[in-house]
C-alpha cells in the first residue's frame, strides 16, 4: 500500500514542462554554435526557394 501512495505523491512532469526543458536545451546548444544563424538562414532560404519554384511551376501550368 505504501508503494501506491508513493506513486501518487510523485507527480509526472507534464508535457509543457518537458517541452520547455527540451527547448531550453536546444537554445543553449544553438547559442554554443557560432555558425547557427548562418545555418538557420541557409535552411530558411532553401525552403523559400522551393516554395517559390513550386508556385512558379504551378502558375506556368495555369497559363498553358
């Protein structure tokens, strides 16, 4: 019976706290990387290029 009471006393870490902890760890790791901003910008620019290319292809097909 004592085991059940101990389990009730232990509160599991809720999802928001777990996510916040992971985000903080990720931010610390990113801040330690001196090239983080450049890498992030390169990834974002690549995504923008893909979207624009796809849009341009779709508009070219519509004109045909």
